[in-house]
């Protein structure tokens, strides 16, 4: 274990720094895509609920 909580270990699970940086970038890209997709899904659900005059559908869209 590292002495300092903020200190980066020499090798994380034996992965070289360049490969680790690539994996972190891919993970962040996937995270941003997920947030964007969930936002679009919520907007569609809320709009559908409003168009259908359905409080249930609107409420389920606002919790997505």
C-alpha cells in the first residue's frame, strides 16, 4: 500500500502507464456516452408523458 493516499502506485495491476492512460480515456468516454444517452432517454420519456397527458409516464421519465 502506498504511504500517501494520493501517491500513485508504481504499477497498477502490472499495466504500463501508457496503456492505463488509454483505458482511463476509454472509460471516461463511455461514461460521458452513458450520461448523454440517459439524458436523451429522460427527455423522450418526459415529452411522451406530456403528450399523452400521463402523470405516471411523466414521473417515470423524470426519475430516469
